[in-house]
């Protein structure tokens, strides 16, 4: 039996790839914010906290990119930081 369409598609580059990966891990209803890799130590201590947009800006604003892939890179309402993913260049904050 041959399956002509995959169960899901996965883009390997850019914002869509990162969001797809984190949706597989954390579920569909998440918001991902991209920052510099140095954000990892702050993110680790804030997992489980609900943050307002102003708090995110005050605590992490100077290391969060103003936009990501031509789209907004911020939260618009208070959300819980449920996790993060980091590499040498970037840190991705996962809010729900």
C-alpha cells in the first residue's frame, strides 16, 4: 500500500520550521517568540510564570528581536511561559 500524502508536512527552514517543531512538542495553541541565545538563562527561571507584554519587554526586551520572519515577535496579552528551546544563536520562548 502506498500513501500518496504525508500525515503532516514539515518545513526545515525559517520561522515555520521552528513553530512546527515546538507545536509537536507543546501542542497547537502556542505563541513562539524569538530572542538571542543569552535569553536561555532568564527563560529557564521564568518557565511556569504568567507574564504580561510589558513584563516580557521589561525583563527580556533588549534581547528579543523586534520582528521574526516579517511578522510580529511579541505577545499581546498575558500568557504563561511553558517552555523554551535554545541553540547557539537563538532562544525560542514558548507561551500558552
